[in-house]
C-alpha cells in the first residue's frame, strides 16, 4: 500500500471517529435536556400543589400554613402509585392559633377528595397562648369570686407533667391535661381556693382554643393524647382516612 493510500485511509477513519464523537455529544445534550425538563416539571408540580394547599389551609386555620412533600418524586409517585408518599402541613400559629405540625401519609385522590390513609402530628400552645386562652374562661365581672378565681398566668412544668396556673395572684394550682372521648380535658388538682370552690369551666378558654383549632384542621384528624412540654401544652394528633381537601 502506498503512502498516499495510507494517508487517505487515515483521513477517512478520522472522519468517522469525529462523526461518532459528534453523535455522542448530541446524545449527552439530549439527556441533559430531558433531565432538566423532568426536574422543572417536578419543581412546577410541587410548587403548584403546595401553593394551592397553602392558600386554602391558611384561610381555614387563620394563620400562615406551609405545605411540603416528602423526598420521593411527586410526579413519579402519581404516575406509578397514584398517591404521594407524604404531605406535611406546618404553621407557626399566631397569638390565638397553636403551632401546628401535621403529616399525612399515602395521599391520593379518592372520589374527588384528597385523602391521606393516615396522619399524625402535634398542636402546641405556648405559655402566653395558654394564659390568654385561660383568661377567656375567667368568671364574669361582678361575680363575688371574680378576682379571687381569675387565672392570671399559666406556666408549663414538664417534669411534673402539669400546667401551673396562677389563680387570683394568691395561689398556684396544678392542672393535669388529658383526653376523654377525643376531647382535651384539664383537671385542677384542687377544687377549692381559700374555702371558695373553683368555678366550673375555669380552663374552658384553653379547651375552647383547642376545639376551634381542631375544627380548622382536615376532617378525620383527632386528639389522641396531651402532655406538658417545656414550651407549653402539646396535643398529639392522629387519624385515618383524613380528608385534606
């Protein structure tokens, strides 16, 4: 084979190699574009679903609500399982609304409603919220024991499992939280103060705040337990077949 023939063959081979390299680059670019489209679609789906849910939940609760999804891809879950792994609703609350943290699991569309197979979470009232809510249950002005049985402050005592209520500025009464028939109960350790019986419903303001919050949460969420924590009163929530919307 002559030198010129060898050079011609090398040029043809080089051309083929360059052509193959170009195809490889094009394939990589297409894959990157595809990945980018998938990521953009996933981000868009999460934004759309969370924005819609946040606006609806915030209006119902009366406090800002954030909605987030689990780490599993939303679009993939919807395409393969027809359900989203988890949806989490959180709210910092406000002066009257407790702090909320609720997660629904295996969330799907059933008969036109968005339902979670199960849910759990907490609603937490701070010491300031407890005191403000308790004031709603104070005796009416003009009552002979109004000042004496007025709840002036409430502080959590987590080690003892009690809420310490300053009543009338003359005594501190321990209050035991509990749950009965799905309702929060607050039971004073004492029933009288300086010989005067404590009025019924002295802490109804607190239970009323919890009741109104529960009414704002998704249908199917119920109170399962309650305990005193360092920063207030924590109400444990749960539920099955919870209607998120």
